[in-house]
C-alpha cells in the first residue's frame, strides 16, 4: 500500500503506560509490549509518519491521601494507581506540547484519567475545545459510591466529567473537566443501573449497540463529526479492546458479546481519519494473557493504521487536527 502524501504524514509520539491495577483481571501490564510486537510503530512508519517511541513509564511510587478516607476505602489499589496517574499525567502533558499526535498504549482504562486530563489542560491553555470519543462496551461512569467492584477502570469517565468524590486523584495538578456535551460514549452494551441514571442526569451522548444495529456506524459517527464542523477541536479517541466483539478480539479482561465487527471498527477509524480532527489516542485493556496468538493486538494495530490513514483507496482528510 502506498504511503501517505507528505501533507498527510504527521509526527506521532508513542508512550506505554503498563498499568493493570485498575482492572479486576491482571495482564494489561503486557498490553504495550504486545502492540509493539504487532509492529504498530513499523506499520505507521510505512504509511509515511515519523514515529517516536518514548518507551514505557516505569512503575512509580504509591501516593497516599488522594481521596477522603470513605471514598478511598472503596477504590481498589488507590495509592498505587494515584502514583501511576501522577506520572502518566506529567508525561502526557509534556508530550502534548511537542506538536506530535500522541498514542498512549495501555494498560487498563484508568490511564485515561491521566492522559485525557493532561490533554484537556493543554487544550484549555491553547484556547481549543476538547472532544472525547469513548469506544467501549462499558460506560465507565461509576463512582466510589456506586461501583460494585471498586475497580477504578470503571470510574474513568466519571472522573473526567468532574465527579466530586474523585476530584483529588491528581493532587494539585490542574484538572480540567470535559464538558458533558463533548463526551461521546460509543458502542455500549454493559451499563450498571446507577451508571445509567448518572449518564441520563449528565446528558452525555451515548450510543449503544442497538443504535448501531438500527442506524449504522456511518450515520452515528457522521452525526458526531458533523457537530464539530467549524469548531477549533482537538478530538481524543479512547479505544478499549472490548469495543470489539470478543470473537475477533478475545484479549479483553471484561468481554461482552455483540461488539463491533472488524469492518464496523475500521469504518469508525477511517471516518475519524477523514475528519482530520484526531490529536491523541488511547489504546487500552489489551490483555495478551487472554488473547489467542496475538489476534487482538494485530487487529488493534490494523485499526490504528486505519485511524492514521491506511485505506484501500486514498482519501484526504477534510480538516487538519492538532
């Protein structure tokens, strides 16, 4: 396949965040290594991009006292996770100021509390608008009070939306909440009752698999992107492996049947590339221990290639992202 034209080729900064303590199943610590083994960086270079791999964040020291004791008691592994979030935030904030698009390799979905918060701060300083597309089977909108498990990867969206009981996770680092109108949950098929109530109250854009079955990916993603036309937007894509159907991506710790097909997922990525708005991406929850001969890692690498411009017939993006 031909590489992109020079005008389409962009710098890409890769950072691994091998955090697994936010999930209920161990194994996502190996996620960044599996994506590298699938030759993600080489695939992107073959498209004409300049790729800089900054390696993985080293395991940081735990940090105590981030939340009130009552909330802290309901969050599994909180001190260690607080240390990871502080380290990931600092690295992501630094990378967001260097002009490259950022590709964060998880690790469980807890990493998005740090990566998106850092990007939100950078966008606020630049006077730009941050929009998040959350591709996931789960809403991740639990709080310490509502979570049935205490696993913090299920609290990420609540934190980003400004849930008061999670407000202290980053300590004195600036945290800019993402506006409800700019948080788009896409691909849902497992939502707790209390999460459903909180989503309704917050007014998020939430697309479940029934809506995808009824209206199709093209219409629903197009509707999101149409609202962004004419706005100075940085689009952050947070891709959980369980967005995909477990039959094609078995390497997920919390699989839910009935997910996106390979073709639907590639269409999402191709439309996002065509928009020219994507400035940063998380790829999370890949658990190689549960995978089948690297199938999930290879599919995720292919999807990221589509997001960065690989297509059967070349199309130029309509706009430029940051």
